[in-house]
C-alpha cells in the first residue's frame, strides 16, 4: 500500500487559494485525467479524508455518486479497496475504464497507431465520408454542439476503433480507445463549460481529431506503464451502474467503512447535459426515451427532471424548514409573476432532492460497518429565485434523524453565485454510523 503521509499542500486547508482547491495538480494527472467533467472534485480532497478518517489496509471506500471516479480511482491508486455507484451511463463508463489498468501499454499504443493510420487514410477521402448519427440520436444534441466535419471524423474514428476491437476483443483494450474518443469529441466540439455547458458563438469548422486521440492514447499508455511497478493493478475496485437511493442492490450488508462523495445539489443543473455529446456519440443515449430513463435514476436536482410518479418528497414531510423553503420559492415565483411550467416545479424539485438524499442515507445504513465514517461534499444554493438553501445543514439534520452522528461540517470552498453575487459555502458534512 502506498504510504498515506501527506505533504502540507495535500491538505484541505484554507491556505490553498480558491482556484487551487478545485484544480487537478500536475502530480495527480495520472488516470484522473483520462476523462473528467466539471462536476469533479480534486483528488487531494479524497486523500485528506482518507487520512483524517485513518483508513487502513482493510478499509473499503465507497462513492455512491461516483461521477467520473475521483474517489474510487484515488483510493485504488493508494491501495485501498473501492466501490462506486453511478447512474449516468457515460460517467459510469468513464469511471470503469479509469479503474481498468489491465491493458499492456505497448500493445495498447501500437494498436492505437494502426487505428489512427487507417482512420487518416479514410479521412483523406473527405468529403465523401458517410457516417452520420441517427435522427433520434442527433436530436439529443444541442444545436451546433459539433460541426459536421469534425463529427464525421469522430464517427469515422469510432468505426475503426469498433472494427479493430471486434477482432481483438480478448485484449480488453477497446474501452480505453472509446474513452479517449469521448475526450477528442469534446476537444473537436463547439461546447464550452464555464461551468454550465453552452455552445460557443464561434464554431470550430475542423479539428485534428486523430492526432488529438492518439496523444490521449499515448498519455493513457504512459500512465499504465508508470503504474505497472506499483502492483496495484489487481486492487479490487469496481463501479456499479445504478441508483444510489437503492445501494442495497449493489452492496453487501456491513461492507463499507468509508464514504467520500459529492452528490448532486438542488441547483437546477441537469447532470445529463454535461456529458450529452459523448453519451450520444458512444451510444449510451440513443433517443429521448433513453434520456428520460437515465434521468429517472438520478436524484432530482432540477425542474426538467421531475416526473409525475416521483414520491421521494414523502421522506421529508416532517421537516418544516424544507417545506418552508419550498413555500418561499412558490411565494417568490408568484410575486415575480413567473408562470412557466419549469418555474412551477422549482419547489417540488427542492423537496424531491432532500427526499431522495434521505432515501439514500436510510438505505445505506445496513451496508455500513459499525463506526463507518462519511464525508458528503455539498453546496449551499440560491438557484431557485434566489431563495437560500443551506444544503449541508439540512442534510446533516436528516442524517442525524436517521441515526447517524454528526462529526462536523467543514468548509471546502466558497463559490460566488452569478445571479446574486453572494458567496455560497461548499461544505463537507462529516458523519459517523454508530451501527
Ligand atoms: C457532483 S457529481 C460527482 C462527481 C465526482 N465526485 C467526480 O469526481 O467525478 C454527482 C454525480 O452523481 C450522479 N448521480 C445523480 N443521481 C444519482 C443516483 N441516484 N445514483 C447514482 N448516481 C447519481 C450524477 O450523475 C453525477 O455524476
């Protein structure tokens, strides 16, 4: 096991600048950089809590909202057993590839070079390239998310990856090629993440897709090479595609010692938008019905993903503070004369959010070992008509009512709310399960 002695700069302390606390430092790039999204937290936060919770060789670490895998990848890098749950198929795929260190790096890169050469030869025939997306899949993309020429190049490359991998399936290398392609698609796209995803005004008419992809593959091969000597390749680490509100479907009873996670916040963010382009290109989303099915498995955090049969709010009916927040949102909406269908659902999205988190925390209890410790990174919000939502303290209250002990609420960082210019706290709610 890698030693867990941390340098001062690893610590989650207030001496770190606001920017540095959110960034991937150079020394942390290996594996984490294979694919990340704007929602990720930094690996040094994971190290800090592993140390603070005094993780040992026997510790099993869980991230029930695994995203692209910062917690589980960092835990595996340090030699701990790790398990994740993630409901978004694209994020789940990225996380599972980042946990797979089995491919032989030389073979991985050599085959990548062959794929790149075959793709370049076909691209030379442009503009006669034929691949396109199905109309149902294309309809899921934001308008002008990617220009026609880079899109055809990406699809041509994907065709070659899939053909080569069909022939060499036993080598188990194709997921790495496809994950690198997701990055190259974002590079070639017109998308901006700032942090909301939007389409830039100036479109990229073309992009060096194949060169970019091969560079990615080189970086992946180099990382695998550098990890070989750590003998961590077989360290158990797995991520399940599933709903964290039902962890009992994926985790054995009494099996988890530590939880380090960042769930969604009640912030009107549609988490499927962040990964939409690559989800469509890689075939994780094929049509509107598929998109709705994915949204259905997510904790509600925005008015665009509220369904008629949702009933997680029954879990928080005894929380006057949450009901009061919902009432205030509705009152403000009426005062402001907002009548859109979505604004009418702001209050309900809020109660469904806390209800979903309550269901998660309730169902998690039987999976935790006695004295398990938990860290939940959550942000205060003011996204719903500027009504303040103290997410951390409300989750802490719900957790305590479910039998968890509150250890502390740390300040991770503050974020300036764009609409109100007010600093919102991003906190880490620390809990203990007495068992
Ligand atoms: C803030 S992000 C986590 C980012 C992660 N810490 C990382 O480093 O990439 C929250 C994640 O929770 C996932 N999620 C939302 N609802 C979920 C649910 N019910 N079950 C499992 N995952 C869920 C979202 O898809 C998203 O990837």
